[in-house]
C-alpha cells in the first residue's frame, strides 16, 4: 500500500526458469539436488560475466505452484505440525506466503552461456526465477544469530 492506503502494483518479469532438479515439491533433502537456472533469451551471456568467481548465489523465485487461495496471512503451525508453535507467516519460511516469494542460497557449480548450474537450490523444475545475486559474506548477518528450537528442528533434514 502507498502512504495514501492505495494498493501499489508491482510487476516483476522472471529473468529465467529452473531446469531440472526435482519435479515435485517436497520439504526436505535439497542439499544434493542439482539444477540449472536458465536465463531467458532477452539476456546475453555477458549478463553472467564474473558470477563464476563466487562460490554461492542467492536466488529469488516465485512459488508459482501455490494457489492464491492457499496463501497464509496469519499464524499457523509450521508444516502443519502441532508439536511446533503457532507462529505468524512472517516468522517462518513456508511457501504459502502472501507474495509467494522464495529466497535461497545455493552452491554455484558453474556458468555455461545462459545456464547457471547450482546445487542445493530448493526450487523445482519450471519455477520462475526473479533474480540471481552473488552471495557475499558481508551481506550475511553481523554478530551472533539466534532462532527457536523448532526452527533448528525443521531444518535438520532440509539440506
């Protein structure tokens, strides 16, 4: 919403799509999954020049398989597990987010033309990619981080 309370429309065209990797959405064991981020034809290979000197990339993508009616705006138990606390959608990283945006850091294996080969990207074949950024340590958190035990538990088998 703008300052006047009017909704603001934001349009973002995908820069490419995920090719390969997993075909189905599943919550865990992403660490060994390899896939390709294929940029679309409006780009030239020089759009990726220098990316191969980084070990990891951050990828912003759209959870396009989440139906709008499944979007969560309040609190829920992560993964529907009532052993974990009821927490707001912005206190978890579930895919049923209001804007259905995913952000992931993954290992960069190589760049080949318009193809960015990665490992550990938690997005499935065909997923629209909105942006790719090199991961720089300086953009990581400063100081000590903390998280609740349920978050550690949920991530135990994720990668």
